[in-house]
């Protein structure tokens, strides 16, 4: 219960900035709801004064009053609906904006730990469920709550003794509500988890549709998806059963009490202790009382879904972000002319969050100095630590121990924005966006500041111009999601052109030419030589043609340097590097 209150308070914190519109929503809802009791209150004068007393003026007055309150009721209904939708849409906007901004501040470890389907589910499903608790539930609570209060107030005014009997059932109804709430919360959490699983399976099958078809795994994937949606359906049905079962039970209890009251009132009316008009008005108000109570019962389901969604979203928003020196008191800055000298000093790293044992370390007491303007190639078997090492430079991951210095400055003392501005990165997994060729090459540059001439120059250097000219709109051609309209080699060339456009002092190329054929790789090698001149370049590659031109080649094994030197020197040693090249040539 305490946790639910804490969650709801935090959720309402997103509503408070729009308190004026919320106040309008609540006021309009209260006006709309309170008119119901006025309808009932006018039954008595129609019967007692108009029909029994034969006073047509009384009836005319009541009719005029009913027309007036109906007009007011209509205004209240419109303003309530408009204000609630405005507030709900604004809350969705605020949450999604905050969540998307938070997404870019999360460390790479989060993406390693949480699949994309779960994250997508928070944006698509959880946010919508959350607004139900923030707006719809409040409106229902106010509207139906005001109705209940208005009805009870009128009943107390007419006959307070009989009305007190109604309050006898309150503890029993409250106990049922608490019992059902716990059940609904668990089911809502189950639905959210399975929605994440469904989105993950869907995302995998969209991206890997060719693999699914070629390995004839459609039936297996359909089975996985069916299990996920069946779990959602099962939990949804259980949730509906819990609500549907509790509502008639409470309704039956209420009707039993109301029946007793009607019998007692009938005795008073027969004994001339109550007028017929008062009897029908009292019974009418009691008859209308179960409806808002049932609706109040049903919002419990919406609130529990919203609280479960709130818990999921707030857990996401509470995920630790990347440590950024931009928020530190003592922040270092780099000069305008960064040279690109890198020093790795006693660096140790492991992917696990907990304290890793020595044999779990990917890099262990690693030391290396890369001079400014030097081209260094990292080679080694898979799992030797090459990609892990370069991912530490832009601080995609945090090292366990040791330091990395850029031009003598510890990179942990630099803001992430300042640090990453000095690095251009080309990975073996090419990432392109659903935009034009030019926008992808100049990615990171505001659209109105893109240097078109420079875009064309770097495309020429990356040997991308020939295929770009064959596209329907050249540099203005939309390349589709992830650049799927292009071949692997074409996507890789655009990725290289993007790094060339940034012209950062440090270039990291992680298997950047892996998708190029030998002829294309040879064609851009001279362009890469120009690019690497006066810049620090770190190359990860297996091909001999890619690494042989490096100033130094660093051979890694189990997170340690086992050999270092030029291509010629390492080949003469006939050590680990010689064996790797011999194996590659044999393959």
C-alpha cells in the first residue's frame, strides 16, 4: 500500500505542471456529476406539489430548472472531456520525451542487459497504461465520487436514519477492493513483461526475416510468438475475471441493503410518515447509487495497471546513466588543436558488473602508448580484447582499474561530449538511418549546416560516389531503414565517408573494410592513407592488406599484448602474428 501511494505521488508530479487544466477538468467533472442529484431532487416537488397538489406552476418551474441544469451539464461534459484528453496527451508527450532523452544517456551495459523489445514496450504500451491512472482514473474518481457524495447527501437530508444503514457495508466493500487490487497489480505486471517479450520476438523476426526463412524456422518463431501473446491473453482474462467477479458480489451486497431500506421506507409511507414524492425520490437516489459505485470499483483495475506501468517506467528512468565529467566540479578541457596521443595505463576491464575474478577480465593490466598521428593495428583471435579496448576510448564502457589519457588528460576528467567530439568510429556492424545519403554522411551535423561540397568530397574518397550516382536522386536518395536498399559494401562505404566527414583527430576502424571486396578495399586504401595522415588511427582487422601499412601492429591474446612491431618485424619473428597470417592465407 505504501509503495502504491509513493508511485502515485510520483506519477501525479507529472500532472501538477498543468494544474490549471487539471483544475478545469476536475471542476467541469464535478459540475457534470452533481447535476444527477438535482434531477433526483426534483422528483419530490413534481409528485407532491405538482401531481398530488395539482400545482402546474410547480411543474413548469421544475421543467425550466431541469432544462437549465441540462445545459450546464452539457458544458461540464465537454470541458471535462477536452481537458482530460489535453492533459493525457501532454503527459504521454512528457514521458516519452524524457524517456527518449534518458535512452541516450544510458551506458552500453544497459543495452547488453535489456533486450530492445522490453524497452520498446515501455514507450508504446506502458506509457499509455500510465496515463489511464493519471487522468482517466482521476476523472472517474471525481465524477463517480461526486455522484456518490451527492446522492448520499440527498439521502441523508431526506432520511438520515435509513441512510446510515448504507454505511454498514462500507468495511466489507473496502476489504474486497483491497483483495482484488493486489491480484490486479500482479496480473498487470505479468502483462507488461509478456508485452516486452512479444515486442522482442517481433523485432528479432523483422530484422532476421531472411535467416528465419532460409533455416525454415517459421513454425518455431510462430510458436514463440503464440506463447507470448497467449500469456498476455491469459493474464488479461484473469484480470477481467477478478474485476467482473468482484463487481456483482459488491452489487449484490448493496442491493440486499437497499431492499431492506425500501421495505422500511414503504412502511413509513403507508403510515403517512413519509410523502409519496419523498419515497420515490429516496428510492430513485438509492437506485442510482450502485452505478457510480460499480464504476468506482472498475477504475481500480485501471489504477493497478497504471501503477504497474509507473513502476516499470520509473525503474527505467532510475537506471544509472553514464558518468559524465560535465557535471563534475573539476572538469578538464582539451585545447582546440587536439593531437590525439593516447596512453593506456594499467587498464583492466570486464563486462560483468560485479567484481570479476582475474580469469574473467577481458583486459588485464594493459599498457600501451599510441603517439599522435600514429596508425596502430590491433590483431588477435576473436575474444582477445580488441573491440573491448577501443570501446573504452569513447567510454562506451567504464574500465575497472587504470587510466586512459588523451593528450595527457585523463578521459574521465573530460565531458563525454568533449571526448567523443574527438573520435570518428566505424564498426563492422554498419548503422545507417532512414534518411538521405547526404544526411547519413554528415550525420551529427544540423541539416541546415551540412556542407554539401564536403559531403561529395568524402564520398569520393570513400569510393562511394560511383554507386551514389546510380541512385534515383543521388545524394538526396532515401536509403531506407538501416540502409537495407544498399548492399553491404555500399553501406560500409557510407560509414567510412561519415567518419571522413567528421575529420576527428582520432579514427577508430573496427573491421571497417570487412564488407568490401579486395578490389574496393585496395581502391580506398590510398584515401585512408590520406585520412590517417596527422591523425591517430586505430584499426582492427584480420586482412593482411588492411594492417600491413600500419606504423605498428599490436598482437593481443587474452587481454594482453603478446607482440608489437611493424609488419615486417613481426613476420621475421615468426611468432603469434606470423601464425595468424599463415592461418588467414591458408583459409
